C-alpha cells in the first residue's frame, strides 16, 4: 500500500507550506512510534492520568431485556475528560513535546476535543489555542469556559457556516503560518497523511484492551464490534485489532440526523460521494455542484461532513458495515441505557447503542456484541431534555 493511502483514499492534498509540517510530523512519528521510552511514557499517561485500561462491562440487564446476544460495553466514558478523545490527545501532545514544540493548536466542534487538548496542554506545560466555529461557541458556552479554565485561548471562527468544518480549515491556516513552535493536534482519523494513521494508532488501545478483556471473560472473540462514527476515531480504534479476525463483524454507526432522505443528515457513507477536502481523499456529503454540504445531527460530535479514509476503504472492501441512525433512535437509546444499566452515554455513543438494540434480539444467546461507549452523556442532558420538550437551565 502506498504511503498514507487506504485503497484509493487518504493521501496528502495540502499546500507546499503545509507539506513541510506534515513531513516533519511523519518523520518524528516514524522515529518515536517504536521507541520504548516514548511508549513507556505514553503508557504511564494512559494508566496514571487517563485511568486506563477502561472497563469491559457485561451489560447483564440490557442483555436479558433484549433477549439475544450477550452485550459488553467498552467504557471509554470512564476516561479522564469523559471520552476516548484523551487517548489521541495524550499521544500527540507527547509527540509534539518530543519534537520540541511548545504550542498546541486544535479544532473543536462541540468542544470535547478542545477540552481534551487544553487538558493535555496544561499537563505538559504547553501553550494552547483552540479554534471553534462561532455558532458552536454559543451552543457550547460551558465547554468554552472549561477550555479557558484549563489555560487555553479559544478563537471563534466566523467563516463559512461557522461550525466544525470551518474550524478545521482555520486551524490548518494557522498551522501554515506558524510551523516552528506549533503542532496541530487533529481530533479524528482524518486530514492529510500522517494524521489518519497517527490518530488510529493512538486510539487502537481500545481494541487492544477489548481483545484481551473479552478473551479473559469469554475465552473467545466477539461476533460483532459496534461503534459510532463521526470522523471515525473511536470506531477505528475499536475495530483495529479485529480487522484481521474475519469472523468478527465490524459495524460503524453514522448520524442520519432527521433521516438520510432529508437534507438534515450527517451520514457520509449513506449519502456522500468521493471527493477531496481537508487534505484527504474520502467520502464527503456534497451538494450537486460538489460543494461540501451543510450537515446536521442532534449530536455535535458526529456532524462532520466527511469520514476518515481508512473507513472509506473498509466500506469499499466490505470489511466493515456502516449503518445510519436517526436522532430519534439515538435519543431512545440514550434514555434506554440510562434506565436499564444506570449509565448515561454520550449522544454520539447512543447511535451505536441504538443499532445494538436492533440486532441483539435477532442474534443467538451464545453470541457476543461489544459496543464502544465513546463518552459520557452529562454534556447532553440539557439537549435531550429540550428534544423532549423540557427546558432546563444549564
Ligand atoms: C468526538 C466524539 C465522537 C466522534 O468522533 P470520532 O472521531 O468519530 O470518534 C464520538 N463520541 C464522542 C463521545 C465524542 O466526543
């Protein structure tokens, strides 16, 4: 496979100035990825700071209630800062530090990745600037204040639709302007090579642990691994060490929003087409002229108009299956898990849970599903209340 390519997807579609930055990053990553000292330091951050390994929890009541396959929850919601994002951020921040960088910049949509990056910057004593669509800064005022508490500057982005895709574009522009002391800590398995590979490797800790944990608990591999897909980092991390195990079904759940037959959707595999954007070739939601289309989902963490190039390949080859889950299905799953297991999942993760609720009853009692709970749902409580017609003051 050619460098940075996933089938026909991936690549490095960036300006000459950015080429220097991505080349420098690639070289550094090649040097450190197998360096024992680097990996020891990262393992210590994962374990002592982020709280890894995360639990693989047998959801007994949910399993009994649905009456089919045994369901295990991979609890990334229990990590420090409340989601899987910390895995990637600690890896990249440590790498940046080794490269002699003193400043981290990042894009954020709902603010989850921005908070994780600001956290790592505080821990490793680095400067931090987070770019966030102006619309999103209004919707997520609490996370903006959180980032400021952690010592980060938050810059509202007013271009385009003033949301996540514009924040990514602005962060790339900022990186072009200041490469010497700055690392762009990208939040998902997207963008130009080497980001999709780097982010996947740091998130692969999820499936590395899952495999060991399920073998300990069940003595065999699961029949299916299910995870939600925005850019695709928690899902690729959940899939990675099972890709070679052909009997393990891999299922990604994208956000259908109000439905894939409406314009208010973020389901890239179901509705997107091949294109080049943000430095990579992959599938993107586009209008008939090939312009990137505005996307919508109740879940701010899933409303990105593209999908990581490795997922695009796994879709092309049929190794992974992608399904679209509506707002309504996700909200039902959010409420269901809260009541039945006492675990309030992120609305993003609820998309994966909704699919598990569909397939588990149709599977045998001897079969096993692992579903990744990518984050905790505290941040979503007010939005879900609003969806149900109740106005609680945040
Ligand atoms: C950001 C986020 C996602 C979506 O990002 P991926 O890169 O697709 O994992 C999913 N769940 C949670 C909790 C998030 O914060």
